[in-house]
């Protein structure tokens, strides 16, 4: 009799432990997802600011779009390009643990960091727009549901500004459980899946100084 009770208690303890662990995971991933969303809002806001400044000094609209994409790289998802030279290969293919160890190291720069540091000036200065995807490209830039959209506008009072928007995919586990946003596809190197998306929209405007810069 006592043995049967002990077995029932052990089984109940296992079920309770599993429920508690699931709840703790739900809370942990929720905190991580909210943290990522806050960071994505900051990135999108700063990207709108940077692209508006580019427009205010006379940069053409296509270059303003390039600025918006480059500044928004933290929300662009995995890289979708191959590199040449000493850092050849798909970027990056590291285990989560290895990426964490590198981030905590004395020199946290990854291979992708050095590629981007080298390629971003080339991307911004490229004359032929057709070569841009071979210089820098990311999975969230390839879908209409997640790519960055920039609208440059000029007001009647001599000001110029930018509205920038992006549907940022929320890909952490259990995201659908605590965020009821728009649903859309998200590309990953191993396929595509449907995830919630948060629609981020920001706008900035400045005095239009393009005439001063273009005069030189």
C-alpha cells in the first residue's frame, strides 16, 4: 500500500515539475521576445532617423533606402550571401553555445561582423544597383512581408522626412502564445515558417538642406 502511494506521489511530482518547467520556459522566452522587440523598435527608429538625415543632405531616394536597410541589419535576420577571401563560406554557421562563448570573449567580433564592416561601405557606394544583393543580403529583406519600406516626403514648409516601416518577425518559442500580431512567413536557412509579426512604423523630418550640399 505504501509502495503504491509512493509511486502515485512520484508520478504527481513529475507532472507538477513538468508543468512548472513549462511555465518557467514560457516566462523566460516571453522576456527574451519582449527584449528583442524593444531592441527592434530602437533599431527601426534610429534607421528612420538616419535615412531622414540622408535625405536632408540631398541623397537620392534609392540611397536613402540603402541607408535604412544598412542601419536595420540587426532586424534583418540571418545573412543570405556568400563572401570571398579569408572569410569565405555561409555566414554564420555556429552553434548557439559557440556564439554565446564568442560574445562573452575578450574579442566578441564574429566573422559576420568583419564581413559587414568591409562590405557596408561598398554596398552604400555601389553604382550598379543590380550588384547590391551580392554585397549584402538578408532573409528578412527578401520577402515583401518582412522587408523594410521607406517613403521619402517633402513638406510645403521646406522640410524633408522619412516614414519607415517593417513587419518584424517574432520567432522565439511560444511567441504565438503571448503575442497576437499579424501572421506572416519568415525565411530561415532551413526553410520557411509562419510566425507573428510586429508592425513597426517611425518617421522623422528635418529642414531640407539639400540645396546647400548639392551646391558644392
